[in-house]
C-alpha cells in the first residue's frame, strides 16, 4: 500500500509557511498565481487548498494585510510574510534561513497605525483609526524591521494619498468599479482601481499580474483612462493586463481578446497608427479563431484594421481588406447599420486615391 506523502500539519511552522508562500510569489509572475500555488503544493507535498489559504492571507487577496514587499526584515533584507495558522496568533515572519523569530502581526499593525496617525492623520478617514494600517500603501513606501518589533524604520511616500476603500478584496473592488462605471461615476471607479493597483509598476519590463482579477482590473483601468484622454498611461496598463491575461488564460480566451482590443484602442487614441494596425490585425486573427470569420466582432476588427492601414499610407491593401470585409458583412447582416458606414469609408478611400492619382489597377 503506497505511503501517504502529504506533509503533516505539525511541520507547518511559521518559517515553513513563509518558505512556501515566498516560493509561490517568486514563481507567480511567470506561471500565474493559481498554477504557481498548485506546483508549489506538489513540491512541498501539501494540499493546494491549504497553500492557497496561506497565499491569500499573506497577499490580501481574500483578507486585508500589508502588501507583499512593504514590510522588510533588516537581518535578511527580504520581505516578511504574514502567516496565520490555526490555534496561533497571526505573525509576520521570514523564510527559514533567517534567524529572526516571528513577530506578532497585531503589534506590528498597531505600531504602524500609531506612526501614520501621528504623521498624516488627515489621510485616515474619521472612524477608521482602528484599522489605519489598511491605508499604509498610500502613505508608506517601505517599512524595515530592526532587531525588535518596536524598531521600525519607515520610508514615507513623498506624495502620500488617501486610499479608496482599501478594505475591499480584489474581486470586490473590481465588481464595485464596474458598477460605478456603469452608473457613470468614472471618478469613483478610477479611485477604486487606482487603490487596488497602487503597488504595481506597469512600466517594468515584462511585469505580469499574479492573478486574473488584478489583470482584469488593469484592463478596466486602461479603459477608464481612455475616457479621460490619458492614452499614454492607458497603454502601459492595457499592455500589462493583456500580457498577464495571455499568460494566465491564453491568447484565444475572450477576456484576453478584450484586453487586446483595449490595448489596440489605446495605441489608436495615442496616434500610434502602425502599432494599432498590427494589434487590430492580431485581434482579428484571435477573434476568427474564437468566434469565426463572420462574427460581428471579427468583422469590426478587420474593418478597423483597414482604416488604420489607410491612415498609415497603405491605401491599396486597406481598400482590398475593407472591400472583402464589407462583402462578408453584407452576406451575414445586410440590414446592419455598419454596412453603409463601411461603404462610405471604402468610397472615401477610392476618392482619395483618384484625387491623388495613385493609378491603382482597380481604378483604371
């Protein structure tokens, strides 16, 4: 009879849990948090659900804690991990290689809250002083813990800001932002998403989200930025979200396709005609695979690609693509209002070529 290789709970010391969580976070950007959790659980012979609870607690995905990387140990110069084991008080601890003993999480939180309320009390809303630590990411850049729990060296943000509903989980924040967006309250939606994405550097080369919710929030944030005419910033967030979703879900997933559409639109808004044309061509290819060549989103992507090709100077290719797209559209949806619009654009392209004496064979 095969021996049960699952590691017993008695071996789950705070340092061991910190090792497991750190392993997940280190591989999360490349593999995605869910896959990284599964692989790490297999490596350590622990149920994946158990590892996910540890990671969720440590990163604030399901419950609120200091963001990973904000609290750093001076002894090992590594981020400390929040560990919450049954029948033990939550603690911040280092990986097993560090000699530091675990620090009570409640004591650390109290000390941080006291420092914040003394320095920037106006950034903690009235009635929330009991959980002031929730607002730390908008006020504090880094906290280094010395030899004792009371030995905290705080690096303050040069431009601190009040966070918007930091008590929400990532999924709650995304859902509420969508509700605010649908209600037309773009300012509130932006505030919600900015709070959730505050610790992310979307400009870092190759940076990806560890989970689908964060990646989706980045794409929604890019959409909102486009409505406020901030295309350059939107490009960075749309690229981050699309890159992350492609890594987590694959190229042909509808959510990934939507992210690609937002990225293409951001480049178009910024006037990056060639880049936008390439992205719409890629989008059309993926939508062809997911929805089929005659689906309206596929046709729309082809039509937009044609318009961008024309704007970039490739008028003949643009006209051929738009003519083919229009023919497909007429076959599928002869009464759809996009048909006359595409015909109008095609006629405009032809007039442009005739007026500029391009002498295409089709115009002979």
